[in-house]
C-alpha cells in the first residue's frame, strides 16, 4: 500500500483535501523505499501489484518507474495497480 484512502484523507492527492488547505495526504514510503521496492520488483519474475489511490501518489510511482527502467520492461512485468 503506497498511500492510504480518501476516507481517512491519507491518499496522496495533487490538491488539498476540502477543509484542510495544508493537507494533501501522505505516502507510506519514502522515495528511497519506493526505489528499493521497484528495484526488487525488477529483479524478480513475479508480477508487481501495488495499492495506489491518490493521483499524486500515482504520478510519483510512474515517475519512479520511468527513472528505473523503460516502459517495455515494465510492460513485461505486467504491473498491476489497484485503484490507481
């Protein structure tokens, strides 16, 4: 689970949550942890499945994936995003 859900307002969003102008949610992983998770996925034959809810967290994930490997590499992994 890369981020939370909008119910508890922890899904990482591009825009602040209504009534909380300084809060956009949060990621459960640091940039370093996310990179390590993706590097590990590249080294394994299994399909990668991630729970991603917020639009900003989805952006963050896709940017990290692009930095680590070209799109055909990820396509071959059949990455699965739940809710993303």
